[in-house]
């Protein structure tokens, strides 16, 4: 059972729980009672170096992402019927949610979905696109170089915090789009193939103001084996977040 | 007249340990400078904004939904004052007389500090938190996203704190509340706040 006093603290502000607790405590409470869980990262914090440094990964996952999960779970405690919905449906139906939940689901639910996807599409295989996904990239962008250039330009243009995404339709058609803050194309009922976080917390420790350099380096951290898997899932209707 | 980057009104290491030299170097020399450069392209000589005051450009761009100018000139305005809203050995409860009566009417210094920090903590994503004089002449707290500022919303900004992560990530990482508390307790230049009251 969750104690009311804890809920009050968690609901006190965006990121507040993460901000009040030292890292070892965060690790213990990263998956509190509630419908949403912080999934294991799947690789070590230093696995993506030098493109993303270990400290950035640790804070990003253990503090920023964990805070979104905790804030959302705390808010959903009073709304069991919403809490029972899959996250992608919650996000697609924000307009129908109780007024008191809309902003929390948008910010923290969006943050949870975006980061869950983000950790999933990165890795260390070093593979290049091949097969279906390579063909789709060639068809829809004219090749990987053009996709990268367009994607990075969208990320550089985005003013303030937000994300750049490649969306995928059930037919396998790809498109680049960006969203502010923790908004996601899932809120428009679309599916995300992959995306990159351009909040400053994603790159400031290593790249400071040089967002363009981070965007360029990030392609070394993407795992095309995982992206291929998501592409196949999207076409079979199995891709959720 | 072209927009220019004003020099920092103190040494880069003058606000340490609350705001480091490294933060001020990136924040002033890189981030603020980028807004000046982009602002000159978007709203400098040869544009419809040429010759207008920066305050009027902020209001006109926001009313006209000219988002690129809202972003770049808004941020130029915000940063010009941000540097002056801080000073070494700043902050604290000793307020200039003109401000003191407004703060008392607001509910006191402690309430003001709590509400200001809360406005900054709850500004989701990049943006600013503010003390403003509202349309009724009363003191209020506010928050705005990205490059927006209270001028665009019909209020007079008298104190602002930058809560873009670039303003605190080097020194505080994700701990935005700690940064906001340090700003209010140790950095605020209340004399510039009083000056902004006009």
C-alpha cells in the first residue's frame, strides 16, 4: 500500500522526487507500487561511450526517466481505470482523461514512453541498416545519409526541449517529425520507429551548447538490429511504445 | 541598429560557487551570443522590426505569432536582464524600500520565495520563472516556456530566472530546485529588480 504522505511529496513537482533523493535511494524506489515500471536499461551506463558518457546515461535513466515513472504512478493512484489502460492508449486519449490528469499524463506519460523507446533503440552492435528497413529508408528518404541530414536538421531547428522522431505507419512508411518537451507522435495515434532526445540533459555534460555535434554522434549509438525489430513489429501491428 | 551581446557585468568567476565560471562562459558567450546572431538576422536591419525597441519587438512578435522572433529576441531580452538580475553576494531578505511594500502585500518574503521556486520547478521543459507586476499593479509569480517573457503576456517582468537546463546542468545536474534556491538566496540583485519596477 502506498502511503498518502509519499504521494504528496511525489506530486509536489515535476522531477521533485528524483531531486530529493541520492542515487542509491533512487535505485531502490525506481519501480514503486504502480502500473508503470522503469524497465532495465539493457546495457551498462558506459556502453555508449564516447558518444554518450556514462554519467549522462546514469542521471538520464536513474533520475530523469525514473522521475517521470514515479510522478505518473503517483498521479494514477487516484484513477484506477486510467491506470489500467496501456500507456500508448493513455497517450492517444489524453483529451478524454480527467482534467486533473491531462498535464501529468502528457508530461510524465510522454516522458516515460519516449525514454522507454530511447533506451530500446540504442545499443552496441554497430550494425548498419539492412533488409526491409534499409529498403524503406532508401524509398522514403533516398538513403541513410539523407535521413540523417534531415533528422539532424529537425533536431537543430527545434527550439528548447523536445524530441525528433521517425514515425512508421502500419504499411511501413517512414517520416521525420519533431515534438516539444515530452510530447510524442503516440499522442496522435501514430507509431514511433525511433527518436532522439534533444533536451539539454541528454547531451550537456559532453557537448554543452553543441547540439548539432550530439545529433551527429548519436548515430553511433543507435542499434539498427533493434530498429529493424521495431520496424517488423510496426508492420505486424505489434509495436506499442 | 544591430543587437549586440552586452558584456557580463562581473567576472566570469564572480558568482561561484552558486553559478560556475564554466556555466557563465557557455551561457553568455555561446548561448546568449547565438540568440544575438540569430536575432540580427530575423529582426535586425532591413526587417520590419528595424528601429523598434526590444520590448516592442517582443510584444509585436508574440501578438503576430512570429515564433522565430519570439524565440530569439525574447531570449536576447531575457538574458540581457538575467545577467543584471544576479550579482556576487546577492539574494537574501534585505529588500529595497520600494519593493518591500509590494512583497508585504504579496504575503511576505518566505511566501514569495516558495512560490518563485515552485514556478521554476513546475515550468516543464525549457523556460523561465518570474516575478512580475501584473495588470492591477500587484506583485505575482509567473512562468513561461522557451524564449517567452511576461512582456508578451501584458505583465512587467521585474525578476527572472532561466530554467533551461543549460543554466544549471553543469553545476546542479538534474537538481533544478537546488539551483532555484541558490539563485534566490545567494545571487539575486534586488537593486536591478527595483530598477525594473520603473
